[in-house]
C-alpha cells in the first residue's frame, strides 16, 4: 500500500503540469499515449490491472525458470567435478 502511494505521488507531479498550465489538458491524451503509466493508480481500469498482474506473473515465472535452470547446471557441474 505504501509503495503504491509513493508511486502515485511521483506520477502526480507531471500530471499536475497538465492541470496548472492553461490549455495543456488538450495534450493529455498525447502524453498518455507516449507514457501509459503516467496516471495514478486510481485511474486504472480493472482490465488494465489484470493485464498488468498477468504480465508481472509471467515475468516472475520466467525468472524462476531461469534460476531453476541455473541451479541445475551448477549441480551438474559440481557433480561432474567431484565424480
């Protein structure tokens, strides 16, 4: 919760520029197209949130597979070295 709040605060600073500068809000769709994660988390739809969670899970699974393969290679090298 704390990390999400901190991230939202850092995202709020560039977002405030669009509110303070006159007529800058018309460029907001362009900025969101270039920087899709610029909006705070309260503007995140359920489908976007699920998509982000699936992407994070996919990355974690790939990392776990990589680490598992690395450990297996190290075990085989150690076994070959001892045998």
